[in-house]
């Protein structure tokens, strides 16, 4: 039985349409999910929308509609975005679903049963935009200036009756967790930040609100709704059928990876494990806080007028191109920048001119000069060296992807593509056509084997183009996994069946940049 792998993204606030950051996270999670499937893992990939809280309630009020209507409309845009970007999730969780209310209330009851919840009065700062409480010491401004959170969002003084969670009780257990499981928070820079924060001491956390009612009701305390982060984090359990802890749940929980952005690492690595410990549930294996995507180095905002619709980018440059660019350009974990020029430059240099051109050249020559026939051939030293370089590139890609170093993995893969291009130039099969047609055939068939492996290896990043190439090469759907890499048996089988290669058509088009942006 294949080993299960459960990956989640953050669930997005559907108070507007998805932006490029949402697309980035969804694509990265999809690349990981596809890579794990390629390794033969049984994958479950969950994403969704975070529909409660003050931010949603205020946005709906501004629009003069009910929060549920806003959530219904906007969550559809997130579903559509996933489909448009070829993000193949298994579960899309919406927190307004009745089963999610049940799951959140059960988590609450368990925390209460552990003696970790008590009623008190909250007095302090709250940022609606971050849906977060802040300590006075974390704020900037004051003395006539506006008070701002560490993320630069406005905060308001809040006084209300509230349930509290005994977070302070968990500080030592959390520090032990970070020490004993350095892989729990990644990358290391984020782990260090969280450790400093917890070492500074933890205050109990206000976990309910009474000043509005758009949320999950606190069991037995009807005038309270849960703090939106309590219910939001619970989504990772709801999707597995919690509170029913039988088959589905025990198969997938604990999650292998919560993939989230750097701004919400604290919620996932301090609050969430503490809630789970309190409720007696296992902890996720890893939380990875990726960096932020910036538009020409700047944060996108409505006031700067630089907000990009990710679907426009995908339509303009192609879904696979956008996916490739995002995974290649940005060192995963760090912030990255994008612009139309950068996308076009990267896609043309690597996908169109290097890899696409290689595939197109080789397939056309096999089609024209060998009537599309694959035959057995004797390998020379140069052929063995090329195939070894390709194997090494593909296995480096797999090792780097395993560690979520996508950019480094693709770079190693690109080196193998360059090796193929150098080999084709050296061997010059077009010149062999007259002088040594047998050797021309061997060169092309060796390249054919190389291309098959390179295409399988990069397929998590560019799934549609890879499928097109693999269809063209005649690779059966069940043989497109990592186990197949370097397997000459498959090639021999193809030779034996004698099935010819069809007329090739380009899978990676060259892009043009409109003059005004060049
Ligand atoms: O935080 N670049 O939702 P959200 C990269 N509902 N990632 C970005 C980004 C950017 N410019 N901007 C945002 C929430 N993100 C909560 C999560 S999870 C139980 C609840 C990332 O819609 C952000 O870091 O504000 C987060 O991981 C995700 O997009 C959703 O952000």
C-alpha cells in the first residue's frame, strides 16, 4: 500500500478575488502534491477558504450584502483559480460548512475538557486586517501617530468579555517541540523567529468575541463566536472527517505539510500545536512558511494600482509558463519578484529555446529521418555519458524537490538539458544523415530516451506541456513516475511493439513581450 501524504495550503480570506500570492501558494502546493504522486505516494491535497471573522463581516457590510453571500461569491473565484492554474486539489474546504462548525466545536470542547479555557475580559489591541491580537510592545506609532501592527496594519483598542486559552501553559512544551523536531518549522530563519517569540514568554490567548456574531458559536456560550483563527486552523481536521476519528482521519492525520506564507507562521507553529496538544491530537509534521511575491519588488496594493490578476498572467503567458517561472525564479522560502519581462525572459531562455527546442528538434528528426521508428542501438561512450548526465540531473531534481528547493532542483534539471543540447551539437545528427545513417539513428534514439526522463522529472511543474510531450513520445500513462526514470526496459518494449512516433507539435511556445513593456 502506498504511503499516505497529506498536504494543505492556508485557507484564503474570500473578501476579494484571489491575488498573485494566493496563486503562488496554490501552485507550489500542487507541484509538491504532483511530485509526491510521482514518487508513488498516496496524496491528499486540501485547500479552501476562511470565511468567518471581522474582516469578512466588515467587507460584507461595506458592500451592503450578507457575509455568507460574499463568501459564496468569492470562494467560487478561488475554486476557479485552482482549475485555471491546473491546481489539482482533493478537498476544497469552506469554513461555513455545517460539518466545519461541528468539528470546531468539538475541538473547543476538548480544549475545555483539558481545563485550558476560561472566561475573562479582553482589553488590548486587535488588527482586523491581520485578524490578530498584538501586544503593546509589538506596535509602532503612538504619541499622536496611528498605532500599527508589525505588519503595518491599523490596530484598534478592544474591550470585551472573552474566553481565553491557556497558551502560557504550553510555552515549554512548544520550545521542546522546536528543539526536538527542527524540521517542524521550516525554513530555519522562520524557526528562529518563532523560537525567539516563544522564549519571550506567552500570554493566554483571547479565543472568542462577543461584539459580532459572524463565526462558529462557542458551545454552551451562545453570545460568543470563536476567534476566527481557532476555527480556521481546524479546517485541516474537518476535511478528514473530524470529529469522526476512524478510517479517513487516522489514515491522513497528522498532516505531512502545512504550506503557508511567512506572515501566518505564528498561528501555525504556536497556537495550532498548542490547541492540538490541549485536545490530545497529534501534531503536523511540518509547517513551511514560504516568502512573499512582489510585483517588481513592491507589495501589491489597491492604492499603488499594481494589483495583478493571476489569471490574466496565466492567460497571457500560459499556465505552465507561469508555474515554471514561479518555481524557478524564486528561491522557495524567500521573497521573490515578478514582472512580465522576467517571465518572458526566463520562459524563452529555458522552456522555449532550451528544452522545447530540444524536444521539437529530436522528435522532428525521428519523424522525418527514421519514419518515426524507434530501434535498438549500440551505445557509445558519449551516449552513456549523456544518459548518465540526464540521470544525475533528474535525481538531483528529485532530491532538491524533496527538500522543497524547487529552484535548485530545476537548475540541476536545466544543466541536463544543456548537456543534451551540447551533445546534439557535438554529434551533429543532421550531418550524419549522409555519412553514417546508423549512427544518426543512435544519436536521435539516445536523445529520445533522455527527453522522456527529463519530461517526466519536470512534469510536476509543467503538467500540461509535459503530458503533451509524453503523449507525443508514446509513454503510457502508468509509466510516467520516478521509478520509470533511467529504465531502458521501457524503451526496449517500445522498440518491440514498433509503434511509430507521430508528427510532433511544439509544447513550449516562444513568448513575445508587448513593446510598451519591453
Ligand atoms: O492569511 N505572496 O488568508 P490570506 C505570497 N485566512 N503569499 C502570500 C502573499 C504574497 N504576496 N499574500 C498572501 C490568511 N500570501 C488566513 C489563513 S490558514 C488556517 C488561514 C499567502 O487570504 C498568505 O501568507 O490573507 C497565506 O498563506 C495565504 O496567502 C492566504 O492568505
